[in-house]
C-alpha cells in the first residue's frame, strides 16, 4: 500500500488553476490544513481570517453571492459546532456554493474533546441543502474537490491530511452517491467509512479465511444517503449488516443505514460500531482500539450476528498498515 503526503495541498492548487473563481479561506490554520503553499501560488485568492470562524463563514456567504466559490479550511470541529448559526442562515438557507473543508475529523487528532468532531455528521445531516463527504484515502482526496464544486451548494468534507494511505486505485476516482464494493459476499454486509475502511479490509480478509462470506462496501457520500447499491446489498445480506465509522455511534453512517432499513421495510439486524461518547487525547490507533472502532471489534460484531465463535486473533488479522502520527 502506498502512502501519499499532503495530497490536499497539491489538489487544491491544481483545482484552483482550473477554476479562477475559487478562493481559499483559512481560520489561522493554513499549515495544519495544507493550504499554506496555496497562499504562495495564489496570494490574491487566499484569505487569512484569523481565529474567527463565524466571521469567516459570513464572509464566504457574501463572496459566494458575488460569484466566487469559497473553500473554507480549518479543523472539522470549528466548521460545524462553532459556526452552526452562520452556516445555516447565511449559507444553507440560501443554498450557496460554499465548501467547508474540515480536517482531523473524529479521533484523527490527539487534541482531545475540544478538537475532536465526533458528532459533526449527525448535526449536519439535519441541515437542509447540505451535502456531506467522508474521505477514505488519497484517491478520494483527489476527487472530492471536483465533486464538491459540481454540487453547486453547501458541501461539508471530512478531510484527511498529512500521510494518507492510497487504498483505492488512482484511476477509480470517488463518485457522488456511489459506494465502493471492496468484496462480494452473501452472509454479512459491512459498510465502512473514513479511517475505519482500512480496519474493515483487515477484518474482512480474516473473516473470509474463517469461511464467512462478506460483502464490504466503502461509503464516502453520507448525505444524501440514497445509493441504490447499498439498498440492494441490504436486501440480500443475511443475517445482517455491520456499520463501522469514525463518529459517534448515533447520527452518522449507522443511523443513515438504520433509516434506509426502516424506510424500505427490511427485516435486517443492524450492529452499529462507532464512538460510544466523548474521547480523550491520544494517538489515532490507540483511540481506535480503546473505543472499539478497529478490526477486532468488527470481528466481534460479526460473531454476534452469526452466532459463531470465530478463530480470529490479532495475529490472524492482515498486516497493520496504518500511519500513526501525533501532529496537531
């Protein structure tokens, strides 16, 4: 597996070259959000707004009304919790094309509860006109900006940064509202997103060795959530489905799947794997294991669904391929 570095930095510069109306706004986190180099390439299209996210959102709304396409950059937690009123009234209500690029989503930061956006998807799924993307690897970083631009309305991107794995082929870009099928199977359906997809890949390999037929799908569009592929997979999976996500267990991918199951009258057991509540600061892999959003917890969920004790150990799981870092 290849590791890419600062993918968003490169993509933002290349993207802006194609779209002269694109401007970048930063809430005093240009280096941490990989847009510092953008400032040197396009100084007239880069706005440092300081630690004043509400003001930045209001400015972005005004720029969008004048024909610009603002891309706001800061940590995820500051792009939904701190500015929610401005986001809803100034951007979402008039349906303006403003893109909120939120970094270090969930527990991908050791910054603790003040910096961890564990319920951002749950909050923003309730905002009308909002589209939500949850990035899974470097290939999806490369495709997210074009998809966000094409939506021509408010978009929230849960972005990854620094050293990011390339899980998916570069020639198979991210598609709007279209999940990636990573393995085919009939017994269990696993739906994963963000950093949890790599853990699900590891678990799936071990489960197949134990004779469990697994269909694994990676989900990057969390709103709207109407992918017909996912619905068809839900209809055929027995005895049920497991969702795993870097988000509070309520409001995110698992809740969206539960809604789809209920709305279509499907009789399927659902186990949602997500964060049980607020977390503390530590490295990503430590937190994933401690709070149960790793491969081993996924195996335990499959055991619960199938009613079988599977001979899966940490040693049997595929080689760990994470990049674990502590930069804030």
